C-alpha cells in the first residue's frame, strides 16, 4: 500500500517538527505502508531557502533563469530530509526534476503540464520505504527545470496520486483544515469538514490562500480527493465531489472590504433583506455567482453575518 503526504515549508523548517514527522513515518512503515513524501522549501519570506527569499533580487533575469534559482529550495529540502531519514534507518531515495516525470511546456515560472510519466517513481517506491519528491517543479520541453507556478507543491502530490491511481493526497499544513475565516487574521475554530471542488475554487477566488487555483482545478479534472489537516490534528477538511452544507463558507475581511462565499443565493437574499430593514448603507456591493463583494459598514455587516456562521 502507498500513501502520499505533502508537507508545507513552515512545518519542515522546524527540526523538532521534522522529528515528529519521522515518528509518524515509522508507524506507517510498521503498518507496511510505503510513503511518497512531497516537500516544499523550508520556511517562508526571510528563511534562506524559501521560495520567497530566493525570488528576491532577480528581477532582470529571464523566467528560465529565475526558475533555476527559485526551484532550488525544494531540491535542498528534499536532500536534507533524505539525509535525516537515512539516519533514522529508512530505505529512502529522492527524485530530481528530470526524474519526477512531470513534463511541461516552456512557460517558465508557470509551467503547464503536458505529459506525466512516473514509471521511475513507481520503480523507486517499490525499492524503498519512502521516496522524497520536491514539490513545485517539473521538466520543460527543453529538458530544464521549470516551476509549476507559485504555491504548487500541493499540485505535485495531486499529480502523483492521479498517476498512481491512489486518488487521494494528504496535505499537511500549519492549519487544521479550511476555516471560514482566516486564522491568521482572526482567532477561529470553525473548520469546514468537507467541500466540493467547485466550492473550494470559489473560496480561492474570494481570497482564500490555503490552495492555489491550479491545484484544485487539476484535482477536480482528475477526481483526486484531497485531505488537508494539521500535523497532529484530529480535524481536517476533505475536498472532493461532496458539497458542504454550511450556509457560509468564507468571510474574508481586508480593511474596508469583505468577501463572503454563500452556499446559495437564498441566504444572501435573507441577509440583504436584513441590511435593508436595519438601514445599513453600503458603499459597494457586487455579486459574482456565489461570491459577494461588500465595501462599507463592514463592522455592522460582520455582526449580521456572524449568526449564519
């Protein structure tokens, strides 16, 4: 049996957290489960090998040159993790960009997947307990390393799950699932247990940054189920064809603007009626399918919306 786990860079940069991950991987080995471990670059922003940091001061380079630099973080993290896993006694191998099997065009900085051939990965997982795969990267038509676009390490795990007919990828992040509100902006415990692909795509359009649009679109087209959870969390969010029954799926506030994703327009009509009855004036209100963009009187609108969360 094979399972796919993708780990975010914020988790991986912490050596103690990596040790927790290795304990988890040992339990999988004891259960006879082989693991494909997709990894992001260590850390964010100011961390030395993060994509954010590597992308600085390269504005005059070609997109091809930028990708040669920006993909180094994932390759570095995969090698460090391979070394640590070897110390832990695992049989492990890592893959380089030309071994993963994700073939793209030459659209550097945002490679489009044209063909997938992961026969080498299949060979390696047969020979090892764990195969470590750097996320976010593929091979261009010219045979060079290419990035799949920003925040696409999740996409790598989804592509692997589809190719190997596993049809499920576990995405392990610093959050316990998909929240109705951004936990970085406001303390919240309101995790949505499950979402459809279309609902998740609406959340991304409305401002959610937990996934990139490209990853969910690929998962939807291929029918790959995604489960996002924290490292030791009992909670999670499963993304598949199954729709959430939650009334409101997202409330994102940015200064004087609010983005709200409703399950259906009947609920919005009820909200709008309340706004009219209470004579709450808005500077702007735009409806795009199931997403409502509101500007003005955000504090009062938030209090009304709260009862639906």
